């Protein structure tokens, strides 16, 4: 009789995503042993050193390095925001409004809605 074959160890498939700057995305797909944590994923992807001091999350929700991963999780390494998204939207809106007024297009004025009497 030959050697007994061991069944393969259960694994999980995950993605690790990191953006070093605007429009720069690193995506790495990994297969890790069942029971791996976020830190294991960062080690396996080679992004642990770059992730120091940054926030990590799974599918957009902040988590810790010790959080256990599940199959098909997406680990995200997030940089700090440079500009408040609401303020950036206001600046874009103002700039767009100025472009429209230069072309002679006017934004409609909002009117107060009055209830019909009677």
C-alpha cells in the first residue's frame, strides 16, 4: 500500500487593493489558508510596509489587522483624504456654474412653492 494522500487544506480567495495616489491602483488576488487575517493578506500581497499608519478595511468598512477573513473578501488599504469630499463637490459646482454663465446659459431661479388657497 502507498502513502495516504491528505486532502487539500481549505483555502479562501481574497483581493487586496491599495491606491498610492490618485488614479493609481494596485490589485492583488491571493489564495490564503482558511483562518487567515488581514495582516496575513497584507504580508502575502507585499503591501504590509506601505500600509503602516494607514487605515485598512474590508469592503469599505474599517477593520483591524487581526480581523479574520472570509472567502471573497476585499481588503482595502486607504490613504487619508487630502480634501473634504463635500468641499470638493462645492468647488466643482461653483466652477461649473461659472462656465455656464460665461456661455450665456442661466440657471433657473428657484421659486417658493405656494399652496393654492381655497
